[in-house]
C-alpha cells in the first residue's frame, strides 16, 4: 500500500520522500504535523496531494494577524427570517486541515486550534461539536521570517506528533521539477496530475487498527524511555521531553513498522523517528545556544549515546 501511495504522491511532489513517509506515519498514528521550511518547497502541495490519495476532505486556513478564533472554528449567526440562531461551521470541520503560516496569527487564534487538536472537538458558544474522523492538522511555518510572527507556545507545539523539516531537493530532483514545469505541470492545478485515490475512509480505519496491533517488546519501551529521560538530564537542554513524547514515539514507531511491512517494531524505527518527535519538544539552554549548539545537534548526541537493544 505504501508503495502505491508514494507513487501517486510522486505525480505531484518531487523528492521530499522522508517528509511524505512521515506525513503518512502521522496520518496512521492519528497525529498532527508541524511542517517547517522556506517558501516554495512544496509544503502545501504535500498536504493537498496526501488528502487526494487518501480520499479525505481538505480545507486550508491562511493564518494572518487579523484572523479571529471564530474564523477558525465557526460561529452562530442570527437568521432574521426564522428569528433563531444557526450554526455556521468554520473550516476546522474537515478531515485534513492545513493551517498555513500558523505563526503569523496571535496566540488567541492559535489557541482556538488547541482544543480541537487535543480533544477532536470544538466549543462554539458553550456547545461542543465533534470534529470529523479522522481530523489531522498540518501546520506550516517559515523558519526565516520573525518580523510580525507569534512563535507557537510550548503547550501547543507539544500537541504536534512531528515537526517535519523540509529542505531543498537534490540536484537531479530539482532539475526534474524544472522539466515538469516546462511540460505543463502547475501545483495550482493539482487535479491535472491525475492522482488516483488509494484508500477510502473504511480502508484507512482498518489500516489504523492494524497499526495498533503492531507488537513492541518490553526492551523497546525501555529504549524509548532512556531516550526521553536523557533529554531531561542533558546539560545543554533547559526543558526535556515529557511523557507525551514517549507516547508519541510508541504510536509513530508502530505506524512506521506497519508501513514497512512488519508487525513488530525494531530499534531503527524508534531511532529514525526520535528527531521529528523530539525536536519541537525540547528547549536549548541560553548558554548552549550562545556556544553555537543546535537542538538537532544535541539530540543526535543523545541518540548516539544510548545503548541500542538487540
């Protein structure tokens, strides 16, 4: 199944194979994703193509400084004809939500997503409404623009299963992008890429149930715990991973094992996913930052220092 998904995604997206795989892992693990990369790398295109391959409803919110919480979750509108209020649902009522440039909107509007991401529900005028199943948020942010932005608070960052960092494509891949553009492909007209849906909602739910059945030996739980605990005792980190980070590694590792055709988790699954699970959940100490250390550099040293179970 995964091979077919990658093939269909490849009709629209060149390269970014790791980001595609991690997005599929997040979908199967019911986790949200924070996509980070400079403009033009295909973050929006990835999410749109994934929704088409999975036959899931897709909506996009362009976050701006004047966006209000009601613009995200919806509001009750007074109907003069019926003298009653009717609910106008916001774009949050969808299966795949693209929160574009989430760091460009104030904290009050960012917080409107928090309940939805954690509880899969939205509260409008005191009434709770269930969100569709599945409900996955893909939020994008630009790492090089700081003016006029509002960094996500740690509590909200912790709600994301992954922080996926997208980088420039390889040499041949970027040349292929140019060829496709010359041949007429435009990302704005994704329907012309002839992407075929691979799964429907019923098949997706069946796959997610299979992911939950993927086995993990006790030594794998200990390996995950050792990694997370080491982030808390690192001399370079002010804040380490919480127990939620360990839970994220469990569910994500199960999904990755299933995608790769196994019904059991191996240490490589955990080690490969530790970076996207942890990079947004830890904070560098100011002195480590001054000395030129980066979060990923510190995390890599922690991972390399752990004894890998055999």
